[in-house]
C-alpha cells in the first residue's frame, strides 16, 4: 500500500510540475487587461521559442475604454506588434516556474521595449505582468489621437497559457 501511495504521489508531482520557458519550440499565449493613461483595453500575446533563451512573437492591443475628450476610431484603438524576448528565467534562477523576459517590439504606432514576468502554477496555466514603453514614436503630433493611445507607458496583467 505504501508503494502504491508513493507511486501515485510521484506521478502526480510530475504532472503538476510546471516550467515557465522550455526553450526552442515553446509556445505561450497570454490574454489580459491593458492599462494606459488615456485608455484601458485588452491585450493578447503569442510567443514562440527559437532557442534556450530567445523567443519571438506577436502582440495586439485594443483600447476599449477611452478618455471622453478623445474621439477614437478602430485604427486609433488597435495596435499590433512584432516582438523579440530574452527569456531569462533560467538565468536569474528564482524558480523554474518563473520567467523574466525583457524585449523589444515594433508596432503600427512606435518602436518600443517591454519587461515582463510570468509564473506558471501548472504545466498549462500561469499569470503574467508586462510593462511596455515607447522608445521612438512615429508621430509626435499632439493633435493626433494615436499620440495618446498606445504611445505611452502601459501595463498588461493577465493569464498565460502553454500551447
């Protein structure tokens, strides 16, 4: 009976063991809340592992709640980014379920950077937070709505999934 219990415990532990970034071929999907000064919205990310510590992906944000003084159409509310991440979870070695990933992105609105972290509770589910910021804006015209949406510091927080 003890051996059966030990066997079940070991199998259960191996199934629950999570890892934040597995390297080449790893795929992550994230969905969350986007918070900016002038808007709140939805953010979705997809990352694909190219190597032990490198991933590329795509991120998109749609601003839902916009400040009343701004009259924004679909093009102003929507942004899509190509992204590059340096996944440093195994370098900082806090926990195998934790991943820290700074990176760069190029979008329809700007060239920018981001710093994110994710923690996986199981092999398939975790949480993430990510801060993004513009490094170079395409348009500095303050009369253009896109100057105020997606062209500032933004915080994303939500759920992360292994695919």
